[in-house]
């Protein structure tokens, strides 16, 4: 479970740069920083919908399993509203994986 101190390490601009640098050139060419931020927001929405961010979790160190395919589907379903329909499921998955890798680099638990 993530706590507030973990998120103090998280810098949105650094996250976007980290994610973008890790993408293949063809994907980099079609995503903007705003697109990446939108996907990060939808990831947060996914965590909330799954109850991963609930304050009433008994164990702060409780780990949870993220189903990447389920998250990709969740974001894909919402991507049209966010003008992300130019991205494939593979593109979205690469961005999600980049954000997870950024959190890992900060040693923020998933």
C-alpha cells in the first residue's frame, strides 16, 4: 500500500520524461506529455476503482497484484473520452509499464 511519504518522491514531470524516454521512437512520436499524464490519471482511477487506495486497509504493507491486461482494458475503454484513441493497446501498455518502472525506480510500492 502506498503512503503519503512515498508520493512525496513522485514528480509528475519526471515521471512523464522517464516514461517517454523508455518508449520506442514510433510511440514517442504519437504521444504528448498530456497524453501520458491522462493515462497516469486513469491508472490512479483504476487503483481507486479496485480499492487499492482505500484508507481502511488493515495492513499498510499489504501488497496487491496489478493485472496489466485489466488496466489496459480499463484505460482503453476511457481513452476515447480523453482523445487517446490514436493509441493502440500496445502503446497504452508500454506507457503503463513505464509508469510502473518509474515508481520502482523511486522504490514506491505498487
